C-alpha cells in the first residue's frame, strides 16, 4: 500500500508503520511540507501523486488531515475512491480533536507547534513569512497570539534539551510564552493502523 503523506507527518507515519506488530505494509510517499502554506494546492498535488503511482500499488491512501483544504481533499478522496487520515489538521492526529479544541477554547490566542515545526521553524515559518527579511512584521502576524503550545511527540522534551531549546527559541522569536503538552504518537499510530487495516471502519 502507498501512503501519500504530508511531509510534516511522513517521518512519524513511517515510524508508526514500522512499530506496529506486525509492521504495516506501507510505503510512504511524502509531499513537500510547505504545501501547508498553500493549502489550496494540496488536493491537486495529492491527485497528481495518485496518478504517478497508478499501477504500482494495489491500494493508495492519503496521509493528510483536511489541513485547510476546506473539504477539497475529501472531495478528491471520494472521487478517486481513497481514504485519508481523520481530523481537521495534524494537531488532531497528535493531541486528539478534543484536547486541541480545549486548548483553543481555554486560550483562543494559541499558536500550535509540532516537533516538525519546532525543528524547521526558521525555514517553514520565519523565512516563509518573510520575517528573516522584515522582522518588523512579526507583530502584524502574531500580535494577537498570547501563547505558544508545543505538542511534543517524540522524544520526551525533558530528555531532549536540544529540541526543547529549539521550541523555546521559536516561542521567543514570536514573543510568546511556551507551554509544553506531551502527546506522544499513539493517536497517529492508531489512526494509521485503522487506515491500513480497516479502511472502511
């Protein structure tokens, strides 16, 4: 089976497939994570990859949540007869929909980070928004945020000082306090197993 995965999820998805007992028969085909900055292009890129993989696999699935496509990805999946991971965005796949909703209800001005965003912050956030060239725009983009919440997957942030330092640096660059929420990857593991083993359930 082929999994066309968001680049921000691909590494965790491949690791989840390998961890499963027995290992899940999945080949992960990542798409560029920067598509998240242009969500209107995600469905088209996924469909082009489905076409490229035609005939190579007996089944193809989509390793994306909705990810800001506002239903375009679901429409594509329905039209092409493929399934996708659940959720509105990847945060749901790590922390769960209820936990993410609670964090946002508790403090609407919450900016969420994942391990991927922590590691790639300078490229995927800072440079993509032009803040490396125009740092004065920071408050225009982030002035209404009140905190930064890192949904920490793996490893435990307490035992990975380098990753924790990167998360603190990202929050500091945004001018926001950092809160760490440990999520692990169990929800993603379960969602991927259901997608592979029980696509209709």
